[in-house]
C-alpha cells in the first residue's frame, strides 16, 4: 500500500469525528495532487472541521485543484458546494469566474452565495490575457452589486469583503467602490455590517 493509500485508508477507518479531522489534516499536509478527489469528497462529509482541513489542502495544491473542483461541484449538497466555492475563492484562479458569478447571484443557499461573493474580489486577474481582465472585473463587479442587495445579511457581508478586495487589488476600482460602500452605509440595518462597511471604507481611504 502506498503512503497516499494509507492516508486515505486512515480517513475511511477514522473511529470518530475528531479522528477524521486528524486524518484529513494528514492527507492535506501530503500536498499530493492524487489526493484531490478524496479531498473534494470530504467536502460533502457532515464534519465542518474535516471540510476546513480539506479546503486548506485543496488551496495548498492551488491551480491544479481548480478543474476537479469545478467538474465535481455538488448540485444537491449545498454544504459541499459552499466549501468548494470557498476553496475556489481562496485559490483565486479566474477559471472559477463563471461559477462564482452564477453562485453569487443565483444559488439558493446563502452560504454558497456568501463564499462566491467574497471570492469574486480576490481573483488573480493577472493570469488572464490583458484584453480579458477588464471584462472579467466588470462581470465580478456587477455580481457583487447584486450580492450587496441580497436579503441575507451574511451574503451582503461577503459582498462587502469582495468589493473591498477588488478595490484593493485593482486600484482603478477604488474610487467607485469606496463611494458605493459609503452610499450603502446609511441603508444597512445590521450592526455587524455597518462596522464592516466602516472598516472597508477606511481601508480604501488610506493613502
């Protein structure tokens, strides 16, 4: 049995939820591309700790995990879909753009919409040809504006983070985003989001 097979077998044989988390962490630490299918499978386990460890493992593997994640998005398990979108958001590969756009604007699960909205602000646009970067950013911005008006406050929170990320990573958006956040501040009723808005505005106002 190979070392990777042993790590996977340890996950399948984990005697408890805590043991499962430890086994997933060991698999993630191996940073073996062959572990990607198992790490994606774990996103659907009813174990948040194991899912966090799996996400960390997928993010560590970076771009090579993007296509498998996109191919295996679970249309039925919204929890697994939320974790997958979180992984895609943290990897930041613009190949996930279309998925993140659709998820941020139309997924029925608020956890998925939140993860996707935040992720739209942290894509690495430099990996796209110059003529595609502006178009992609405009699409991301439009989707973030939709998410900023979401009825669920956690999705709006993700949108604020996404807008801040877009403006910080792409200075040409700073002025527009800062004004949008200022305009949204008096409309926001949730105290946590008011604080988040203040922080985002301040961060985009610093010289």
